[in-house]
């Protein structure tokens, strides 16, 4: 496995939106991350491959073009498929602004989204993380991109949690 990681751990961690790490992972079949009562939020864009994600009550398969958002304070378990491992861009972040934004946009209990059009924003996050300016400036710039992602995901009807099976059944019946 190969990873290209930018880390800001230990720098300006008290910001309202703080990026602790971000990067690109080129996973292999043994890739597995597990956090109990996670101290960070994680948002990942799957470029290619497939894998399984568990966060609290949410469990799903994530593959190319999908985004998953795992919240702070919850158990996280995710692993790449052995035959088709992930390539993914990701960000680990925290702070009251991040929490408020996701709560205001109704993403507190949503974890899985189909949004291939958002790859550009994750590429932008990676580019910003590699720029000069230090953790504060980089976190502030990434917060703007994060807001764009959340706004799009809030209106995304292709998420697993966006439409309950009951609501989907009612809609199908009405149609």
C-alpha cells in the first residue's frame, strides 16, 4: 500500500475547523482502519475500487464515485476489497464549525453518498493542503471547499440515507 499524506497534527488544533490530515491512499487488499469512539471526522472520496464501511448503525459498500462521511465520537471500521482495493482521497478534520455545518445541512445521520461530480473538490483539498501558509490558513481554505461539498451532499438524493425504504415505497406507489 502507498499513501501520500499531509499532516497538521499538533498545529492550531483549536480552530473551529481544523484539518488534521488529508491525502491519497492507494490501498491493497489488507487495508483496514478501525477507530473506537473516533476522535476525528473522516470524509473520503473513492476514486476507484470497492470496500466496506461501518459507522455506528450505518453499513455499506463504497466504490468509485462514492463519498462517505464518518463522524467524531462514533465507531469507524472500513476496509478495502481484497480483489478491487480502493484508491481514495480523504480528509480528517474536527472542530465546532465542521459539526455545526453538517448538523445544519442535515448530515448528522447520513454517511454514504453517490457523488462522482465532487471529485474536483477533493482534488482541490489535496492541492490546498500542499500549499504554503501553515495549518491555520490551509484549514480556513479547506473549510470553504468543505462547505461546498456539504451543500451538495445535503441536496443529493442518491445517498443511502436520503430516502428511507418506507418513503421510497410510498413514492413508488404514488407514481
